[in-house]
C-alpha cells in the first residue's frame, strides 16, 4: 500500500464528498481536473478504493487532523466572535 501525502488526501476527500469512493477512483483515472486539483501528473498512477479508505482512516486517527482543525477551524471561529 502506498502512503498518500496529507495535502493530497485532504484534496481528494474534498472531491470525494461529491462522489462515492468507487466513483471517485474511476473519475481519478480520466478526469484531468481531478488529477490537477490533487496534484497528480498524467504519469502518476491513481489509487485504489482500498488505499484511499485506509489512508483516510489513518489520517483521521492521526495528529494531522488535529493540526488542520487548529490552523483552519479555530481561527475561523475566533474571527466570528
């Protein structure tokens, strides 16, 4: 299994909100806009559904999500007060 960079994983998850995992993986194989947004070149291989799911679980369980929330969500909430 290949590790997915956190930035790319966040971007992939944003796109995945619009599609189920299997549909997203299919789009990733031919949709150049998706590949550009995530940072994959034409020569980079896409990911399988299992790889994306396992990396998503690992990301959510890691400190990256805490860091993301601390740097994005907390300042936004503070500005709204």
